[in-house]
C-alpha cells in the first residue's frame, strides 16, 4: 500500500515535470516574436492620474513567418500603433481582444514584412493595478503628490503594453517628464541631480524581465551612503533611512564573497510612503522599501538583505513562470539569511530562521493543501491570490536541508556556480532540478534521494527532513515564560533589558494561546507593548490582543491600520477582526477610513475579507 502511494506520487510529479514550461499568465506571443529592447516615452500626469505617451519595442523574430505581435495589457487606452520598416515609421493596425479577468486584454498588432520596431501610443487609467497615485496628504511631506509602480507579478501590463512574462528579458531606456518640482526615478541608472526642465532620461543596459521595470515620482531627494549605495526618498526619511541602512555596502560585499559579483553597479534604496503594499520590491539598482522598517535600531534590516539578495536570485536568475516563484523567493530567503549571518552574526541569523519557521507553520494551518506545494498550480488563477510564505520559507528550508546534507563548502560552491551558469536567464523548476542532480546530488551519492527532493518541491506540507534550527536565546525566553506562568517569577524579574526585537517577537508569539485577559493587562503594564514603536512587535501584540479580546489596544489598532498599508502587517489583523461580530463592525468602520490610503493590491485583498461573510 505504502509503495503504491509513492508510485502514484512519483508518477504524478513525473507528469508535472513533463509539461513544457509555458507561462499561463501571459497572452503574448513571446515564443514567436520577442521584444529585446523597450523604449518608454511617458508623461507622469498627476492631475489625470495617468502615464501617457508611447512604448517602443525592438523585435526579434524567433518564428520568421510570424504575422503579428501580441502584447499583454490591462485597462489601458490604446491610441495608435506605428511600425518601423526600412527606417521609416508608418501607421499600423491593432485589435484589443476581449478582457480575460486574470490576464487582461491581449493586444494584437499586425506586422508587415520587415517590421523592426513597433510603437504603441497609450495611456494608463487611474485605477491601474500596478500604480499607486498618492495625494499630498498621503505623503510624509504633505505638499506634493507621489506615484509609484509595483509590477510583480502581472501588473506591468496595467501601465505599459508589453510581453509581461518573466520568461523573457529586455533592456530598456526611457524619457520621463513630470512636474518641474518633482523627480522621477526608475530601476535603471538614476542620476542624483535634479533637472530644472522636469525631463529625465534613464537606461537599463542589462536585460531584465518586464516585472522589474519600475518607476516612481515625487518630492524625492538623494543621499549617498557609500560609493555604491544611496537613499532616494522624501526629505522626512532621508537621514533616518541612511542611518538605518548604513550596512548596505557591507551586505553587498558579504554576498559577493559568498556567491559571486554584484553585477548591477549601483544599489540604491527608494523609501516609499507607508502605503507601499510590500516590505520591499527588488527593482534592479533601486529596491523599493517600506518606511515601516526604519525602526531606529537596525532590527528589521533583514528586509534590505532580502531585496539585495534578489540581485542574484530573481533578477540575475529568474523564475520562468510564476509557478516557479520558489526558485526566486526561496533562494532569496536563503541568501538573505546567509547575509544576516555574515554581517550580524550567527545568533541573529538563527533567531530569524526560527521566527520564519514558526510563522510558516502557523500560516500552513490555514493554507489550502494545493498552495502548500512549492511548484504551485496557478493555471486560471491570479498569482496574487496564491501568495504565501511557502515559496519563501519552505524554499529556504529546502536549501538549508541541502546545505546540511552536503556541507557548506560544497553547497556554497554549487549555489555560486548556479548563479553564474544561469546569469540573465529565466529557468523553470524542472531545469533547476536537473541542474541540482547533475552538479550536486549525483556527484555526491548516498545523501539525498528523489523521494526527498520530490517531497520538498512537489508535495504539500513540510517534509520529514525539515531542518530544526534551535536558538539558545529563544530557549532562555521559553524558560522565562514558563517560570512566569508557574508564578515562580514576576514580569519585573525577567531580565528583558538586553532583549533584541527578535526576542520580543518570540516572546509574544510564544505566549499560551489561551492566555487570560489579566495576564495580557500585566504584560502591557510591564512592557508597554501596545505603544511599541517597532512595527513588527506592535503587529504581533495587536494580533494576539484581537485573538484574546484585549480591547485596550483598539485605539492603537485603529491608528496602526490607518497609518500603514503593508499587506503583511495589516491583512492578518483584518482577518482576525472579521471573525467576531463586534470586531467586524470595528474593522469595517476603520477600513472605511483606511482604504483610500491603501494600494489597489491591498484594497483588493482586504475587500475580499469583507465579502466572505
Ligand atoms: N518580490 C517580493 C515582493 C513580491 C512577491 C511582490 C511576489 C509581488 C509578488 C519582495 O522581494 C519580497 O519578498 N518582499 C517581502 C520581504 C521579505 C520577505 C523580507 C515583503 O514585502 O514582505
Ligand atoms: Zn523577495
């Protein structure tokens, strides 16, 4: 019986591996005619909340008989199309297909013989899913508007007609015009000088997948941190961010030592307003970062290590489809933790591993079985709806497992070679697995089996071979919690003076699930947790408080939900609130105030919570 089960599993995973990796999420014909370079000429129009202008595609014919170019679009107004044939522009024909609810509308452009380039004149709409337009009120400075793009996974198409798949790559150039008082920046070479005419030019000479083309504009200033790193942000965050992230250069050097050269020259950070829906986004040369990690004590800088790590995993070696996201985020989480170990030491790196594993286990309890698989099935689904910690932490754990089995020396050499051999390529899970066997598993026989790798990649849950890091610091915290619950010590007697944010997070997350209200009050009185200025600690405490019905936090919770738009921090709180009638009413009232300040992506996620009554 047991063997029959394995046989079925193996057969099933084998079948999955046989399918060619086509990207379900694009309706473009990138496997026939592919654009190799795009040029954008756009006006950032804050009044209309739109980008307006043209995109120009340089074409390469993979199929010489191709008669059309198909691009992805979503909610774009297409004005006209021009074709460059024998160095002359002439007008072209196009047809916008009926909208697919997940993928958007396919834009079909008829190609004439010898069409070298295609130009599409268009504008985005105010509701573009990949852009957020902020009023001055929603910024830190309150005087100027701000806008930014967030294109991963399939939102680039909402602000430019493009072959929107991570399976292809383009170089790009751009000319961006905006209000003279503002400055645009892009995931390209940014020059620190402001231009009095409001016209800025950008080039990205390295080929990147379209989801990494990024733009922002606002009252943005520049402050260098080191030769290779700088902060771009509104004035309000400039100094504090430069201070908080001053180890970025050391992080680059640590990663280079471990896994090979940083290939993108400059590495800058753009600090966005608090409504940015993510912690960070690895836009090349210019990661986009939430201000909620400027904690004052560098306690949350693993986020920078994470976005930087994407300069190797994700940006250099890219997932060919969104099913293969784990190759991107799993490797990045692994590299992130190795950077943290190099720069901040083993103790902190292990604490971060343990916290991540605990979070994953918690999340997995509520995750549909199919979404517990790293090589997740996404056909017909919006990748945003399948977003979870699985590709991140299960992916990281898989790599930790391999490291454990083969030893650091061999594993590091393998990872370095993997990045180098696939630099500027997009690969799928099957290609990775073949490479893994060829260069790591087969040359070192007897350590890892097919059953092991299949369990990690193609099966749900957490495999038996899961690594179990332990943190001495957290074991001490466990002992203190137990002593307090057994009434052997008071809270005052617990030596919390030298605790880091990680210990506080572990402490809160490991209090008993059914802790009494009296104890919640005592904790709050002793440690003032409700007023914690660390956004992660506040999040953990607010979540526990909602679960335990500790109502004293409600005013702080309201402020928190209105002040922050980062999905990871707000969504779990709303999820918990909608479970009871009273809290539901509270959540609905607060959301009404908070919603206008949230990004369309965050709005979508929270809207759904109120629909599922
Ligand atoms: N690339 C991701 C953000 C992302 C993933 C956007 C998938 C859209 C689809 C980014 O690198 C990321 O993982 N951010 C995390 C940070 C973290 C795990 C340290 C976040 O925003 O919380
Ligand atoms: Zn990431």
